[in-house]
């Protein structure tokens, strides 16, 4: 099975987070509103690299539920169009590199992923490394530690 199909299958049953759970900003900032408006009522499929490249900051602003739901959109567009989605693989990798100051948020996000989803993300990161996206060693290590965040 091709990587695209592996990702699609792994995330097929993840539920839409709901229009009010795309971002959660206590300040109601313009960037969070813009991200929430773009992703409102959207599936994780059907996006273009150009669209998601403009939205790559969303990966930082998503609620854990929205991150879980929309992550495959970012992975798939960068697989199909690596050059047009240039910042996307780095943005994805960043969110799987543990930072002590964000440990609570990181643990919540990581707990959402099933073993099959973690494996598809690892496969994606390895593939992106082969295209020149940079080392994902730390992120792969974090994704491999299932018991720590399950």
C-alpha cells in the first residue's frame, strides 16, 4: 500500500472536531479567528498545497482535536507537492519534537494518536527526510514511545 493510502486509512475514522473546537484562543486573536474560519466545516481531504502552505501556522493554533483531525491534510498535500508545500514538513516535524515547556499540551496531543496513526506519521517523516526535509530523528523517537502518551 502506498504511503498516501496508509495515511488515509489510519485517519479515516477521526471525527471532525466541531466548528467551535478548531482553535481555542483566550484572546480571540485575528490569527486564530482566520485559522478557525478557513477550517470551519472542512474535511481533512481536498486541500491544495498552496492553501495549506498559507495555513501552516494552524498546526500551532489547533486544539488537540483539530490537530488530530487536520494533520493528514498537511501530510498528504506535502506528499503530493513537496516543492509547493515547502514549510509544511518542517512544521509537522516540529510538533512531534518534545519541548519541556509545552509538556502538558504535547502529552494531550500525543495521546490522540493510535498506533497505526503514529506509524503513518513516522513513515511520512522518513519519506520527507529522503526528499531533503531535514532530520526527524527526535520526532520519530517521540512517536515511537507509545506507552508514554497513550
